[in-house]
C-alpha cells in the first residue's frame, strides 16, 4: 500500500502503481539493512524530473537500457554521473521498528535518499536512484544503489538492481 504522505504528492503524470511497487520494494530493503542499526533510520522519497537522457549514459540491466538515474550538477557544465538527482518534492519517513512514520531526520541518523522519476505514466520502465548517507547501515561508506522497474503485462516489476 502506497504511504499516504507520498500518494498526496503524486500528479496525474505519476503512475501510482509504479510508486507503490518501487517504494514498497526499496522500503523493505531499507528495513532489512537498517534493522540492527544503532542510529535512527530515515528515508527521503521524492520525485525527479531531470535525468540524464538515454543517449548520454545508460544503465544496462535486465537485457535492455534504462536512462541513467543521475542528476544535474550545478557546479559543472551540466549532467553528471556524480550528481544526485534534484528532487522536485520529497517526503521524510522514519523507521520505528514496526513501520514507517512521517518524521524529520535527527542529528545522528542514517538516511536513504530515494529519487523516483516523474511522468511515469508515459513510460514502461523506470530507474530509481538511492543513496545512503552519511553511510549505509551495513558498511562505513555511502552506498549508491540503482533499482530498475519495468511494466510487463500491465504490472510494474522490480527487474534489476545494481550497487555502484
């Protein structure tokens, strides 16, 4: 079930079925990784309208290409594989041990930033960019992970993941 705080932000161009599958898949992964964390675990889930175009960099997975889920770097000349996707809007949720509740990040916390592409009603695939900051619960480093979703036979499915 799509979290009500996220559902309230979606437009007619955003496919709620993708958002449901994507957020539930990634939140389940965040729960698993953050289960034994000593610090509070938060997620920031948002929508991004600006991605590197498919003719630029591509992420090859599931036997086909996904548009590279990276953003616009304002400090350089444009799109960059090092830049985080800009979020047009976002929602913060905190893991309580039994569910995800709206909440702002604290001083000592682990945050998984999740960028879902906008205008998903037009497409049959979507690449979602995630990054743990300041580090992953399971390592001492930032972890960037891509999730690839495809709409097959009318249903969105997680078909690929890649840790960078």
